[in-house]
């Protein structure tokens, strides 16, 4: 029974990011967040050209929507 409790305590400590064998170890959540941030940054950097083109298209579309033909003019 005591070995089961000791095993469960070490598993719980590992999940909390605390280990008795290596106190300097990072938690799984910290590593996962770091990896996801790096992947997101890589995707944004690789897609900057496409994002710029999309923003230019959006700017042109908004310009068309807000163009002369949509403005209110006084009656002659």
C-alpha cells in the first residue's frame, strides 16, 4: 500500500511540475506553451506575404464600399 501511495505522490508531483529527481525541470504545460508559441511565430513569419496581400484586398474592398456612390449628396 505504501509503495502505491509513494508512486502516486511522485506522479502527482510530476504533473504539478515538481520533481524530486530534478527540481530544475520545467512542467509539461510550460514546454507545450513554448512550443506552440514558436510554431505560431513561424507560421506568421512564413505567411507574412499572404497576410499583406489579404490586407491589401480588404483595403480595396472597404474602399469600394465607402466610395463616392455610397455617399449622400444634396438634392439639386
